[in-house]
C-alpha cells in the first residue's frame, strides 16, 4: 500500500523465509520507501524492522528478533486476558491463567472433571466481522420468506431481534489492533471501544464514506452485537459499541473482539487431572 500511495515503481514483491522482498530499480524510490516505513513505525518498538539492500535494487524487510519477541509477549498477554473472560462467560471458575514459557499458557481449573468442555471453547476461533445491513426489505419479512441473494438473517446478541445482514464482510477481525471496555463520555454507560490498524482504518473510512445513512452490523460469531447507522465518514480508525450493556457484558464483547483479532488459534498441548490428596 505504501508503494502504490507513493507511486513507487516496483516488481517482484514476495514473502520469503519470514521477510518481504521487493525490487525497486530507482534509488530515490528505495529511499522514499524507507522513510515511509520509518514514519509508519513511529509507535512500534525501536528497531522493529530491519531493511537490507540485496543488491540490484532488491530490498529485504524483516522484523527484528526484538520485535518478534515483543509481539509474541503481547500476543500471550492478550490470550491470557481473553481466556479469563471466556471461561468466566461460560461459568467456569478458574484458579489462575498464566504464561508458561514464551509461547504456552497454563490454566488451573478447580473442580473441573471434564476438561474437554474447556478445550472445546477454544477449538474454534472467534469470527469478528463488520457487515452492511440489507435494507431492501424488513428482516421480519425476509424471515418469513426467502432472504435476498447475498444476505442472511442473524439475531441480536442481547435483544434477540432478527437482522438482515450482508453475507460478505466489509472488514474482518484481523483489521483490529485494540479492543477494550470503557464508558460513554456523555452517559457513562458501559461500552466496548475498538481501534483498527492502518489497513482497517483505510477500509473503514472507505466503507463509511460510501454508505452514509445506512446501518451496518458488528457481528461476533453470527450474533449482531450492535447495528449503528453511519452518520458520517469515520476516518480516525476507532469506534465504540453500545447496547445497554452491563460493564461485564462490555468487557466480554471487548474480549471477543480481541479474540477475533488474534492470529492463529490456541491448541491443547497437555492436560492433567489432579485428584485431591486423600485425607489421613
């Protein structure tokens, strides 16, 4: 995207062995790309990206070891918070959730004799999507007959009402960079706030600019969390979700948004059932 926006001529863009390679014949173009990347990385850890000259106009870009370690640490911390909230949502009491080395998490669950129930919660990745609502007919009418092509009926997370929602997503959860609970500035009602990454910010700005006056749905695992009307282009890359939430519900929604933005999925490595010690 930086190359196209800056009108830098390039070729051979590819991912190889954990790095991105691109050929830019013009030396000024290569210098311009490096400056753009440095500007975009202002909020990232120092020396997050290494840029090397492979000769003959070939530029290689790769995350540094420090950046990879920092990213893995942040991913682990987000995963721990998500696990705690999701277990709480299904009524499972836990003793602790804590990192176990650089890429594992250890969970201690008292009085849980069916660990399969817990692993099933994390077997499927949460799907987060931002979709336009089809206003060609009322949702109730589509529910009684056949929804228009390219649309489907989904139900509200809290109000259980039907929504006629486009099957195609305008944005997905991997475009989110942050989600957390908070309070609305005017009413102090609990909300879930979110922020997009650079790519998501551009996409969201385009979608909202093209659909002013229309509603769109924020969907978590086929449940509509919120369906606000687009009043103006949203170019800042952030927003908030309200829906008469309790603080716990707002926190749950935020954690689900974060779960949907996590790369990959959690896999069970080992499980043990520890029987209580026999009384003497």
